[in-house]
C-alpha cells in the first residue's frame, strides 16, 4: 500500500527534472548545420535555445549547411561530485556512501539529425551510472512541411515523443527546464505535477503542431501507455506511477515576438491523464489529473558579449484520486501548485551563472503525505549555478564535434516535504538536504 501511495499520485517530478531532463547541444547538429553550438544554445551548451535554435527544432531538425549526408550520431557523458549538508540515511542509492560521492551520472548515445527536407530525429539512449541500467531517454521524431496559409508562412509538423513537453520549441517546460543537469544522488522533494516528468519514458505521444509566421504556435496531441513488453525492452516500467487508462490529451499555445536582439514568449499548456495507480485495476476506478499552466521567457542576445534570459513557469494540478481513495491511500481530491523563476547571464557565451527560485505547495492529505510530519507536500528553495563552456563559440583542438561544460551547483532548501524543520518526524530539517554538486559534462 505504501508503494501504491508513493507511485500513483505523487510523481517524482523533482527527480525527473534533475535526472532525465538534461538536454544537450548535440554535436551531430553542429556538423549538419555548420554552426557552432552558441548559434542555437544560450551559453553554448545545454537546453536554453536562441531564436535560431527554436526554429531549428520546430522545423524538424532539417536545416543543414550543404546538401548531403552527415552521420546523425553523437555521445555524451556526465560525472559529478555530490556533498549534502548532512549525510543521507539510508544512503542515496545502492553502492554509495551517505555523503561525499563521486559518480558517473550518465552516458548517452544520440541519433540526432535531419533526413531530407521533411524528417528529423532527436533520440537519446542512456546508461544510468547510479542505477546501473540502460534505457531509452528522450525521444523526439518529427515530420514537417512548410506552407503558405492566408499569406502567412506556416510550419506544419507531427512529432512522436515519450515525455509531455520534451517536444516543446522553447524548452521552458519541465522536461527541459533548469537545472539543466543533475544527479540522482541529490535529495529531491517527492511531490510535483504529473506533467513535470511523472510519465517521462513510460508513454508515447503523437502531437500535431503549427508554427504561424514564426509567431503563434499551436499544438495538440494524445499520449498513451505502450505495452509492458515494449517498455521493458527499453528499460522502462509503467507501474510507476501507473499506466494511462485512456489516451491523455495535451494542448499547447505560445506567442513569440522578436525585437532585434531581444525576444519574449508567453504561453499556456494543459495535460489531462487518467491513471491506474501502481498498475492496480482492482477498484475499477482511475486517478484523474488536470494540469494547467503558464510559462514565459525573455531573452537578450545582443552581440554575444552579454546574454540574458529569464524564465517563469506556473503549474496548477487538480487531482481526483478516485482509485487511490478506494485503495485507502489518499483523500479523494487534492490540489498541487508549482512555481519556478530562473534568470541566467552569460559572458561571451562561455562563462555564466543561473539563479532559480522554486516552490511547490498543495492541500494536506493525511494518507498521501503520511510520511511528512505536516501531511503537506510543500517544498521550496533556491538553485545557484556557475559554469563555463570554453568551446561553445569556437571549435576546440579536438574538432567541431567536441564540447564540454564544467560547473558548480548548489541547492538550498527552505522547505522540504512539508516543513522547514523535522519534516519527516525523525528530526531531519530541510537544510540538511542542501547539496553542493561539482560536475563535468562533455559531448562529442
């Protein structure tokens, strides 16, 4: 029953943001387009996209410098040192100490490239160095066309993906949101909206979109749970948090405006999954989620000497937990809210820093949050990061395919799983989970 309570109704979104939400400036794309990573990525690496990067993604990854074939293969490795303010008991993962761990976080292979004028792929397969397992990661397969409708240029596309939001053209939703790299060894709150990674890699979605005059973006699609054998072969398990009972609608609307060296975007999104919690069908009922949210981003790119970006995202989730309630694992209805702000500055697209404030809050539930002393899901804090990317704008001596980022990340919790102090009833405080992470992240 405890496993059902943990799996069915509280997606481990914070872990998903840290562990599976990493994006890369994929070297295969750099070779294909003939551009340095900084042309499409703020900071020369990672998920923050410039206007050109957004056009490249929404356009199906098809832009290329010259006709012909370029190998659509890249690789990535990431390693970390993690220290928490107080050692974790039990240790954060098997084979690791309670504190001061050095690890290979992950190693990935990418099949990423455009094929002619109408097809493109971003497919990531990852070895999890902490879980010591291999699985599919982010999937984004596209078919696109370009038309003129009522005098406006329109990009029309179909995208097959495995995580709601991973296909988004602005990379501001949770699937690609800050922090852009992380480690499963860092303590993370247990509650987060379902759209914030709760179903990542356990679903498939087919979405249709239209990008009107590089200004208005509309998208609609459905997600479903593939068969058990299919997911098992790819290293995934739909029982956590549970398989979809029916096709889950997804909606996205965004507006972008460019002003020379500045641009902004404001958008809205919705996701409506019904789940069998923990794959338990015994009650004949499902848990119903309604995730609605707003996002916005402002970017100043200038001449490349000074680059600024500010992002904000708010998600409201209504949970009608009929199945979980019948199983005695939750109240019948809950709400959950998640708000995040982050701002970045980069000098010459090489050295920069990011600060984020995050807060999650919701209704008390004595069954769902029984492990929290306040019976609430509330968590909040700050993330600070400083990093350097020496080869984002200029090629290294190892060639245009090689890029690397080194950085320092610090997470400071002001509240964790419902409280600032004694949140677990055993004397552990939110600040005990504060984490220092040193990382190196390379792609080639």
